[in-house]
């Protein structure tokens, strides 16, 4: 699989330079230029990857401590996570639109247009998230009944979800801190802000869950409080740093004269990506329902495996977001060939990383699961949950790079259409067929997930190679 993609990536790419212009070949760049592309992808991707890996620690740390209380608490976090993905799908609309607009504005020269794009992103995220959070609190009791979980799990998910829902505005805005710093070529600043937020969460989690010292013993509610304070920390620090004179682009935070044109542009560009994210969130909720059919332990193990493998997924997301920002900057500077080579290098890089990650998980799956569960049955099942699910990561990683190349170019409709078809007609259909129709149980369901992702990656690669995302479109 890797060798096939590697060989096709080295072939010249014939593409249109405009909607009606002549064809042009983008050959493999000279070794020196290719090394420079590799360095730029790594320089942008590593801090972004670190930021999102740290962000992933919120749920992972919660599950680590809550697993010491019981399986039901872990299942509750998993169920609420699926619900929150559905409720916060506008985060992806604004987020993907802001990647294209901020990076393009910075590539065109930076200055006040870039600052206005950042300001528009933050206000859109916070206002939208706050409204969604209030709605989530109102419908949460009813929504939790749709997952088919046991009553004690649903009750715990409700208590965990109230404060987390009310802080959706801060949670969504925290992603924009990373987007803003990435878009202006300072991803390391976003990484250090994320370090501060995660540190706050990691310190408060055990104190509030178990009531250590003067702190009250709040159990799963304590985990939600620690989460929320961590997100608030990230947003406050990010807003302060972007408003300083030393910032690459100084943002003047004010409610006066909101950049409505930028808000409209961000929403317009990001809407297809957000619709795709909604489809994925609904699909993920359906997946949780499929696993709930096999019992609370299976839901808890699936949630644990998801959180562990998100560290691999965050590598994909980090390099993908860095790639999207670079593609946007290159296209803003009218350097299409560099945009193509950036995406090509990113795909190769993430495949190497993900196949290495697969090997590590297969070797260390048992000690990893022991961090959460010690019972023999849980340990054995959890080990194979990790080993099967991780096989999908290389294909999801390659797909992530291609989708982010489209997003950086501001062309989100093709990946939206494809993602919806892939989620429901490939991945979920195969999971349902193998798990329930063929009665292969939870392991058949997991195998369907891997096969679906493999097929999705191969099909979209054929679309990506056509290169229509390189055609100019003014933002």
C-alpha cells in the first residue's frame, strides 16, 4: 500500500492553471527544494501536532482517573463525547473556513486583513458555541436516551455534560487559538498555550475527582470542571497574546464594527466542511449505538481505544492543519506548484509516521490497556480493540492530508460530498454488515471500520490526483 502511493506521488502531475487555461506539469522538485518542503511541513506540523495531542489529553486524563472509579464513568464520557461532536459541528464550519481565510490573508501580506480574519473567527466561535451549549443542556436528557445505554451510564453522562456544554463557547474558541497562530506562521506559540491549558486540567482532575486535600470529592463532575477551566485558560491566554504589540499580527479585540464580511466569507467557505463534520459526528454516534448493543464494557473499551488512538489521529490532524495553512499561504502568494509539492510531501510523511505508530501499538497494547483496566477480560478485549482500530490510522492520515489540501485552497465541497458517502456507504455499512448481519460481533464491527477507511483513502486519492483543488479562486 505504502509503495503504491509512494510511486504515484513521484509521477509528474498534469493540471489546469486556471478554469480555462493550458495544462501544466508539476514534476518532482529537485532534492534541495523537496528537503525544504519537508522542513516546512515539519516546522508547521510538529507544533500543531503537539497542540492537538495535548488537547487530546483532556479526555485521556479524565478516562485515566475515572476508570479507577468504574467502567460506567468511562462509558459516560464516551457517550457524551459522541453527543458533543454532533452539537459542535459548526466548530468545523468556522474552523475550516478560518484556516483558508487567515492563511490566505497572511500569504497576501498579513497586516490588518489578517487581524480582522482572526477577530471574526473568535467571535463566531464563541457566540455560536455559547448558543449551542445552552441548547445542548436543554436537550441532553432526551438525547442520551437515543444511545441505548444503561440508566446509570446515562445519568453520569448527564452530570458530566452540563458544565461541558455550557463551556462550548470556550472549547470551540480554544481551537481558534491554534488556528490563528498557525495561520500567521507561529505554531509554536499555539503549542505553548495548549501546554498551559492541559497542565491546569491535569492538576485539577485528580484533586476534584477524588477530593484530595481541601478540594471536594466530585467524581465525574470534578472532571468536567477541570476540563472547563482548562479551555478557559487557553482562550484567555490566546486572546492576550494575539493582542500584544509583539504578536506577528496584533488583534484589537472590540465588539465595535465586527468584521461581518470576513465572518460571512469564513462561514461560506467552511460550510461544506462543517456539513461533512456533522455527518461524521452522526456516524460516530451511530457507531457508539452499535457497540452499546454488546454491553457497557464494550462501550467503555471502545471509548478507551478511541482516546488512546487519538494520539495517532492528532499526528494526522497536526500535520494536516500545518499542510492546510501552508497550501493556503502558497496559493495566496500564487505559488501553485509549491502548494502541490507541500501536499505530496505531507502524505508521504504521515504514512511513515502512521505505519510506525501501528507497530508501536501492536507491541505495547497490553501495558497501555493496563493503565485503564486490570481485569483479565477487559485487558484481553481492550488489547485487540487497540490493535484492530489502529490499522485504520495510516489510511485516515493520508486522507486527512488530502482533505486539508482542499481546505487550505478553500475548496471544501468535493471532500464534503466524498466524506458523507464514505462515512455512511462504506465505513458504517461495512461495520453494520460485519458486526450484525454476519454476526461477527464487536471484532467484526471493528474490522468493517478498518476496511471502510482503506477503501475511502484509495478512492479519494484518485480524486486528489486530478488536482482541481489547485485552480485559482479568490477569497
